[in-house]
């Protein structure tokens, strides 16, 4: 896996993934950022949420559970001192489907957190990560 980061100007950078996808990342205004893209630490949280969501949806689909939607709210607390590392992160999954069993969602979230999500397992070595979920009934 690779990434290439290129400075644009100010505190803005273009990040290109090994798969060829590009996005603009910008630093905070107090460092000269101009709000041209997400902050680097925001990307870390987004990556964590996406990594976990991919697992949850994949596990549910593989188990032939009727999943039709998945959202993850990721909230984090950071240290007050430099470096302002994450000290706590919570991922709240809102999974929807018609007749989707809450225990199936709970198990998918648990498997992601404990076995499959590389980002979650790696970050859990540095800070506390908690998971919660809810099931939203969706009719056809």
C-alpha cells in the first residue's frame, strides 16, 4: 500500500492513494489553512469509520442478512497537549434493513472491532475505542 503527498500551497496538500484516487487535505486556519479540504486527523477518523463500516456491511451481506443502509458516527477526544493524539474514540453504527436482527448487527460490529478492522485494532493500541449500534427498520 502506498500514498503520495504533494504540497500545493499554504497548508494544502494533494494526497494520492496507491489506487490513484486524489483528494485535497488542508491544515487548520491557525496554521495557515484555508479550509480547502479535511484536516489530516479528520481523515484518520473517516478512514477508521469507513474501514469498520466496510467490515460490518460485508459481514452482514455474507451472512445474508437484509442490510440496506449503514452509517457510522465517529466521535473522538484529543489530548490537550502537543501532540494532540486521540485519547478516546466512539463509533456508533446505525444499520438499517427490513427485518434485520439486532443480534446480527451486534455480532458484525463486534467482529469488525475485534478481528477484522485493521484501523480499529491498530488505533486501539494507542487509545480507548468503543463501539455502539442501533438497528433501523426499513420497509421495502
